[in-house]
């Protein structure tokens, strides 16, 4: 395969590291939910444990971006995965011992969320170091495929493990997979990154990352756009079940739509490995318009068969443009600031999650379920088309030639 990033030994190890760790992470949502409920019997306690992961991840995301631009990204990811290996293994052992207390579970997840804040900004910069510039889109698509496949199959496997041997074993397995990730990352042999400018104080480097975002209209405008997109998608997760709740076999029908979404994400990432549009953000915005048919179909009370088809389209709208967006950042942001810009991107994507369900409830109160879905479709269409009116968004093209100051790429094996 001429355009296969897996021909590059460094990327293979990065790919295997993520595939192994994601295999365990896919078990965690189900295993942790049942583990905490069995330990405390309180849904409120489960909410606290989940928040203990999310809040530190948001708080430390910008710090993670700064340090990922300062330190070797490979080693930073290894350190983050080592922390998560310890936290998830300890969480599982506490559940198996039958002595898991709420403060212990909250503390462990706080450490895990902090580690994730340092891992995520470093990971995209590492991809730029493991494949040539012209293979970044394919590499991003393959890495996303590992997430799709594992998180499609993982909940079923987790449910089986929880039912037969207990949630603790699933979390111990999750911890061990982070150890496997550390092993594969340790096999990477990358040349030292070019020396950058002298280090500035921490807050100055945060401001420097923000300057890289704010001076590029296509970056900050896209981050705002993705905040809107994620808010509407979260609304679908609330309003979708409500829209079909009055039908016969409503749960089965919505389950089929959820499966179609997952299938669409797989399809979108597979397409991102094969389809190479020249105008990265133009193709992204057109692809994101594929999310609108599901919103309209739910709002109009369409049959389940139509919801399933449009669910596949929304899945493509989520995954295919994401690979193009990551490629745009990797090709057009200076390597020395890439992780800081990425941290602002992640922060924008995650920051509205805690309030998204409240916003969805407010939209229902204002418009009703069906009208709220139609309003969401109109807002998304306006946002997609509106950003395309901006020249820097419309004209951004892929750059397959080497960067002026590229990070060294491992030789193909």
C-alpha cells in the first residue's frame, strides 16, 4: 500500500500504543459505573467520580499544552500513561478488595484526569514526528479508527466481564493496557526536536499559544464552530431519545440509531484514509452538514429506518471532518506551538460538556422537543455555511511538501 502510514516503524509503535490503551479504556465507562454503584450504591457518588476525572482534565489542559511544547512528547505521554496505569489498577484492586471508599475513588480519578490533560496535547504533536507530512491525514484516520472499533465493541466486553468476574477486573485490565502503551511508546526512536526559542515564564507561554490561535482566523473560528457542533450533538443525545420515547419499542429503535452513529464514525474514518480533499476546511464543513438530516428526521418524527440511515450520515459528519481538522493543525501550526494550540482546541471541545445537557433541557422548555431539534439543524447549517464565507477558512489547503522546519521522521521499514 503506497500511502500506508503503518509502513513507518515509529508510527506503528504509536498506533500499537494507542490501540492497546484504548482496548482497556473502552471497558472503563461500563465497569466504572457498575463498580462505583456496587461500592457506594449512590448515583450521586458516581457523578462525583466522573466529575473528578473531567474537571482536572479541563483545568490542566492548557498546562499540558505548554509542557508538551517544552518536553519530548513521547516521554510526556509515557509518564501520563504510567500514571493512568497506576490509578486504574489501584481503582480495580480497591473494588476487588471490597474496601473502595468515595474519597479514594475521587482522588484516583483526579490523578487520571490530570494525566489525560498532559497526554492529549502531546499526542497530536507526536503524530507529526512519526509520519511524513503527506501521510498525516491517513495517520489521523487510522488512530481514530482504533478509538471507534474499541469503543464499539468495548461496552459489550465490559458488560460481560462485569457480569461474570466483576468490575474490578475490568479496571485492572484497563490499567495494564496503559502499561502496554508505555512499552510501545518506549520503542520509538526519534531524533531530538530542533531547539526552539528560549523558554519563557509559564503564563507567557500560555499567552504565546493563544497568540498562535488568535492570529489565525481559521483556527479560532473553527474552535468556536466545534463548540457549537459539540453542543448540538450533546443535545441529540438528550433530545433524540425524548423524540422517539412515545413510539412502540422506543428503546430498541434508539439503540439502532446509536449503533448507526457508531457505524457512521467507522465509515467516516475509513474514508479519511482514502479521500484526500485539497481544501481541508471546505471539505470539513460540507462533511459536517451531513449531521443535519438526523436532526430534521427526529424533529419531523421520521420512521426508524430513516433515523438509522441519517444516523450513519451523522457518524460520518463527526469523524471524517475531524481527521481533516487535525491534519490542518499539524500542517499549518508551527511545530513549537502545536501542543499549546491543540490544548486550546481540546479545551474548546470539552468545556461546554458539563452544561450541554442543561442547554438541551432549556431548548426543550423554550421550543418543545421536535422544534428544538429543527432549531439545532438551522443553527448548525448557518454556522457551517457562515464559516465558509471567511476567506482563510475557504482557502486553507493541504501542504504535502515538507515543513520549512520539520520534525525528524523515522525511516520506513
